[in-house]
C-alpha cells in the first residue's frame, strides 16, 4: 500500500555505528553505487578532490575511504550514519521502536552516491554530494554531474511507494526528484523562514534544525496527512496560513 513519504538530504559528515543496530537491507540501487565507487577509485587524488571541492585533509580521508571501500561489509544503518545538524535534531539514537517503524515506512534519504535510502539500509561512509560536477563515466556513458547519472531512478522509486511526498530536502537534493514527481503526485515543500522587511528569508542552519525536528515530531505523533503538518510548532516556528499554498507550507519564526 502506498503511503506518505518524507524526503531528506544526507549530511557530509558520517560515522560508523556497526554494533548499535542491525541493518535491514542493502540499498535499492547498490549496483549503480558499486559503479560510482569503481569510478571514484579510478581517479587520482587531485581529480577526486576537484569533484569533492574540499580541503586537502578531507580529500585524503575520503580518497582512502574509497580505496578500501566494501559496500557489503561493515555497514551502518543509514539514519544513524549521518551526523549533520538535521540528524542531531532528529535524534534517531533515542527513537522508540514505534518511531523506528514510522521512519522505516515513511522516511527516504536522497544520496548522490546511493540514489535513495531507507533508514535501515546498510551504508558506508562516503563523500559524494548530489551537486558534484565532473566527467562521471559509467557503462561507457559520460555524465556531467550526478543528476545525469541518476536521472529519474530515485523519483521512480518514490512514485512506486508514495501516495504523496513531503519535501524536507535541501534545494540541491530536491531537484534530483522534483521535476519527475510534480504533476504526478501531491508534493509539499516546507519552508522555515523569518520575515525581514517584508521578505521571507530561510537560513540554512535553522532550516536544517527545523527539518530534523519535524521528522522527530512526525515520528512521535505518527503523522501521515498534509493537514497534520500545520500543527508543527517547535524551535519558535508556527505554520503561516497566509504565506502558504497548496504545495508550499510556510513556517515563520516568531519573534
């Protein structure tokens, strides 16, 4: 049965938690992740760093990760592997069994490396952001970026199981699926903003905090319908009926 699906961005910083909780499955698009892995392994350190756009220290760390990478061993449940701000505010480490059941059914994490993940899919630490640019050669085909690599595959995975989609992903990740989902399925994006001189400003760090908090809130109350989203009120945010539309829900920070 199709149900509401929440889409979320991954985080750059990752950890290994191989003993805390068993993984449930391997990622859906493991074959393509394997091809991306072999492509990254074929690069020089400098070429990989050009794709990552990071410091030399981080490049060396991630180059070594890819060199020894095995996508079927030493796995961490995806939801516990990411350490970004939104995951800290979501706090999956203290989820109840009921919350885990909720996110496993409703939450999906978009990934430049894995395509799309369920919370208990087994993953390894990697660095490969969806917006990364470079000449990605897979199956004899050259792709200028990861959007071309993944095409409509993550969106089709969502369409196969979603009755509607709640977009809590960043713009860079949402654009990997949004063009294929809109007009095919109800799709609601949440904006967490502040009003300045008559304009709505969304600040990156605060938005990440609110996205993680909303997932945690939904998992506790078992929310499944668009109307229920309007009850979210945390971190000073309240739903703004006036600034919202059918497919965009605005939450304003109260001063």
